[in-house]
C-alpha cells in the first residue's frame, strides 16, 4: 500500500537515507529541511530512480512558527501524512554557561519544540484514519546527562520520554511511535557540533545508511524504542544500571575534545 511520508532533516545523513528507503518501497515523500537545493537534488534522484512522487518543503525548524507552516502547506496540498519522521536536529558543544544563547534556544526549538509541534499537528489525522507511523530520532545520549553537551543530551531525553508516552497513549489505535536511539553515526553532526575530536566519535562509526535501515525496520514493526547496534544496546543497558552521578562523569570525559 502506497503511503505518504514526511521526513524532516531530509537533506543529508540519516534523513536522506530514510528517504531513500521509503522511496524504494514506493511511498510518496514530503521532504523538509532548510537546504532547498539539497532537497531538490534528492527529490530529483528519487523521482528518476524510484518513480515516486516527491514534494519539497523548505523550512527552518528553528523558527517557532515553522511546524504550523509546514502543516498548513501540507494540508493545502490535500496530503494525508501516514508516516511522520522527525529527524531534524543538531548538537552544541561547550560548557553550558559558555554556549551561545541563541544557538542554545535554536537547539531546543529544533530538537524538541518542532518535533513536538509536528507530532501534535499530524497525529489527530492519523487517529481519525486509524493508521500511522511516527519515528522520532533521539539518541543513546537520551539515557544519560551529558556535560559539555548538556542541552543536546537533555533534548534527546525529552524526545525519548515524549515518544514513549505518546506510543502508550495511542496503543490500540492503529498507530505506533518509535524512538530511534543511535550511537555515533557518520554524518555532518559532529562537524557542526564541533565534537569531531572527542572520544565518542573516534573509531569506526555506524554509517547513516545502516542506522536508517535499523530505524526503518523498527518503525515498520512498531517497536517503541530502537537502539542501533549491539554495542550501543549493551552500553545503554549498562548506563541504566549505573548511578547517574557516575554516568555524568563518564560522559564528561568522553565528550572532552582532545
């Protein structure tokens, strides 16, 4: 059955790979990101290679009005969104009192408020139609406090908690909510967050494609939480068994740029 999927942060990384997976299954796509040129390039690729309908909606999700504008534009096109993937997000490195004020607020707006807003706007239609899938991209960072990336870790804890709660609320209504919790992935995230030299991002990182495959499979199966990779799964189990004061100290050491 052909469905329509809206993906935020679709211009690169995990969002781009999820778009390719959805297109391979024949779904119509609505791609959302700031970079209109990158979205158009991806849209053209998917139209040619997969023969699917792709709509491009440039939007800056750091603006408080953006979720409503995206929803209104989709509604004006008479599109029912069956699959919502909230992938857009970014990190910010530094001691909290030294991080830029506006960048901190933008992070919270993109990672938390925009995600919650889009979910809040599109979920009622899914409930009315008695079908829908939502994937919210969290992180393994959601399971612990993260000194030197405090706002980012806290934002992902919000995403995880919100996703789990909504999934329970809609249980039995034909809708599922999946929180995807990747570990470090090969994307531009670390460059933008300025954490490329931290211990967390050393060694072999999971590819964005592999992460997207795990997340896509978990979403289609209706899993509530999906931690990517066996090492990350064991790490998240260990984190949950440790006192949070210890996890904060460990995270601080891992996050330090060297």
